[in-house]
């Protein structure tokens, strides 16, 4: 922080070329008291030596300044030079000193080392082993203790200790000179800390002495005198007027009476640099502040010069390679698709930052930047148009990814994918994936166009072949599906999300045939029009701590096996998150579902409703809750309900989550709320930058024969 000090400096002027006479007593004439007639002025006094006589006494100067000097032997010795002879009193004093201390010896004769040349300063060393109580033969370091007084009263002791050179040395040094150097460094540190907090008269003095209690150790004492706290006496902004007026005053949170705290002042100025570009002034420049300190009132007059720049509005967007070697991932037209502003809209830096983040989120760039450029063109609203230039360097478009998980009842599941994110520009991706697990295997091919004609709108087509072998059923399924979705992303979590699409499914599955009293296989052709709508007020996609979510899935379907049988699958889910404290969040979930329009036994087993597993009622195997066939395997139902309650306690990057789940599956259309089954357990969380890693262990209450004693679930993300 730059500070200008005001101080009154008293000075006396002496006129040249004159010496003033004294009175007869040898004393200078005293100035008269106020109101008295002034004594004779120095200009009227008679000089001691007349001016003409003084001029004649001056030697004549040769006209040639560069002439050689006169030989020294030609100088004349003035014969009448007077030599002061020793007085009688002086001789008596010399005799007295000789009588008391004797004749002083010649230094060079008695101590020849005094005649030796001094040791060069660079070779001079202070040996810490010369400290009293330390054996010179031992190779030891100097040990010291530090005492700081005066900083605790202004709350700076902890910060000082974090930065102190003495504290960093941990009480040890190679020699005493190093201890002294650290002490001087800490003096400067303490002064800087005081000034940063507004104590501009503060002083710090360090002393290094032997510890009287432990002579082999040093004691460093740093005495700090903070002095008075300086406060802002006035705050002035030197700038052109803003539109609307007072924008800088509102953005600068400094008032008269505030301490002149360096951190506070810089933060206030940073707020101006942040807020004004959000209100149409992207070219604002804060010049060097000026704080004029008054040592008498202990206040400072603060002035902030500001180069405001023009008020601007958005115009067009263009893009170019970041360098000669760079390639474009896509053109300016698609960049404009990602922007959330229109031409003529008042400039807002937050929308520019949002565009930059959206470009980064595509994953198609090695480097990308967005720069505002002046055009000088006037907009209809009186502002100046500003142009955005996007510089880009396309990065590698291909990605290999893999994930793994384990659930009791579902077994081990490993999924991998290969993605080319820009095979069909702009942002047309091709994704080849596969699943390998103990109870599921499959291959898939997906075409996906992100930001399709609109920001965050995704169009996808999926072709999939899958084999599943669970307790409830075994199936061989082929699927062709398409979907248009408006989804949340990590940089923009939306309140409303939705999707709609189609599915054509051919599946061959085994089932329990109640007419035959045994299991048999059947083949179904299924057509569906799935749709989803969600409302989300939570604060995070993967690890919410507050807010709630509501999700509704509706899928009108037709199952064809000999005859077409239309029906609908409906699922409604709500979750809520309540922060009890910074470390504890209570989370709850409720889900209900129904399938009207068809009997359970006419439904393909894979389209029925099931409960149980890591994302449902923990403590039970995957899809194992609900009615059982005569052979003891689950057969699913036409309705369900589920409830969960968790206490998510976090400490650092780890967490503990005790939970209780409940649920049931019913043969009827509507869930009855009877015969609920409960599972309890505890989970561990490891929080990463991409979401929590979840490990849950649960057991069913009132366990029945055949049900697992313990169920284990491992995955990424919270259970809900």
C-alpha cells in the first residue's frame, strides 16, 4: 500500500557572507519578546573584517586552471606563525596522570598484533562456540528461544509465527550471526504486518542476549509497539460518471472510519474490478491508489483514480486458431449456439465466463480463450458495440473410459467405452461401449450430438445388445432407441430438466408360467415412448447438501406377444437434503411406482417393477424384494414403494453414513404400504473432485430364510 506522510519540518535559514558581532560580554543579543522593538538587524551590524580587506587577503588565482602545480619546495613558510606553548596548568596535568597510571607503553612494542593489518571483512566469522558454557571442541549449533511481545494485542501473533524466520529455524542456527540476521528479518516482518493492518507508526526492536538461566543458549526478544490504528478519514473516487450513477461507489465497500487494512482495501478494489464488467464496463482500469496519512489525527485520505472506459453491449462472435499450428474444433456459428446472450444486450462478464466454461466443457480443446475487443461502433442504446474473439486449439477428441462396481445380487460389473467426441462436427460423438459382469454382458453403439441447435440439448441414437442373468429373470435383449434431452451439466445445474424419445425392444426371457406350473421362455416385441421431467433445487449433482429434487418418469408402452397389450409405466421420486451443520446432512428419499393397463403375468419380466439393491432397499439382493414364484425366485410386480433416510457425516475427505431403508413390491396396481421390509447399515465415503466413492454395508431386519446376512455395495456417487 502506498502512503504519503504529512509532517511539519522546522528549519532556520542562515544568510551567507556575514558573521554577526557579539556584545561586550561575549553573548549573542537576544531577540525581543513579542511586542518589543526588535534589536538592530544583522544587516545594520558592522562586519568584524571589512569587505575590502577580506578581498585583498585572498590569493590571486592563475588564469590557467589546467596549469601544473607549483613545486612544494617553492612554498614559503610563514615565519610569524604563532605556536601555542604548553601552559603551566597543562604540564601539571600531564605530571599528575603519569604519577597515577605510570608511563603509557608503546602499543606496537607491547602488543605486536595491533600492528598487524585487520582481517578482511569477508573472512570475519563469529564462532558460536565462544559462548560461555560451550566446549569449543564440540561441533554444535547455536540454540535459541524466541519471545515476542506486543503483537498479541492487535491479533497478529499467529500470522507472525506462520511467517517468522526465527520460528522457521525451530530454535537452531549455524552461528550467532545467523540468529541476528533472522531477528532483523523478523523486525521488518513485524513492521510490515503492522502497516498492513493500519498501524503505520508501529515499531519493532529485536535484541539477542545470552539466556541467564541457560548460558549456552541465546534468547531473542522482539518488542513490538503497534502505536495508534489509522482509519480512513475520507474516501474519494476519481472517475468519469457511470450509467446508472454510483456504480463504483456501490461496488467499493469502503467507508470513513474503516481501518486502513491492506487486505480490506485490496479486496474492495478487486470487487470494483469484478462488479463493473458485470454491468457494461469491461475495459475499466483501476489506477494506483493514493492514501494521504495525517500523523496528528491518525487518519488517511483515500483516493482511487479509475479509468472507466466505454459502456458497451454485445455484438458478434468470431473464432480463429490460437496459433499457426492450431486447428479449429468447430466454427463461430456453433460458438454462438453456446452463448447465453443476444446482440445488443448489455455486456456482462459473467455471461462471457459462462461461454468460456461451456467451450471447455465440450472437451474438444487443448486451449480456448474469449477476448472482448472494442469496435468503436455505437449501439442504438447509446453504448458501444464490443466484439468477442474466441481463440481455440483443438485437442485430442478420443477418450477411453472405464468404471467398475459391485453389488450383492448383481455381482461384479465392469463397463468400458471408446469415444470420439467430434467425429461428426460440431460435437457429433460416436461411442462404442461394453459391459462385462458376473450377471450382465453387453455391447452398445451410440451416436450423440451435444448442444444440438441449443445449449445443453442432446440428441442421441442407441443400438444395444445385452444378456442379463438375475434371480428374477434371464434375458437376451436387443434395443434401438432415440432420445432428445435437456440436461443438467456440472457448469449449469438446471432447475428443470426433461427428455423424451422412443424405444423398440426385442427380448427373449424366461419367466414362471403359472398356467404350466413351471418356468418357460417367451419372446416379446416392445414399443415405448419414454419421457421424463425433473425439478431440482439441490446444490450439487453428485453430492447434494441442501434443497430437494422431484422426478417423474412416464413411459406409455405396448407389449406384443401374439396380441398387442398397451400399458404405462409410471415412477415418481422425491429426495430432500437438510444441513444440520457444516459436517452433518440429513438426506431422505421416497419413491412410488405403478403399471396400469395390464396383468403382471402378461408383462415381460424385464418390464415389471422390482426393489432391492444398492440404489433401492439396501440389505437385500438386486431385485429380490416382493412376491416370489413357487420356485422361490422373485417375479416382480405392478407397483412399489421405497423409503430411505441417511445421516451423512463428513470429516475432511472422508465420511460415515448410517442409514435405514424400507420398501416393498406389490402385485396390485397401487402400492398398499403393507408388509414393508427394512434394511439398516452403515457406509463409508471418500470424497474426490469428481464425486464421492461409496461403500455401503447393510443387513435386512427380520431376515427370512434365503436372504443374505450382509449385503455390500460399491459405486461412485451418493445412493440418492
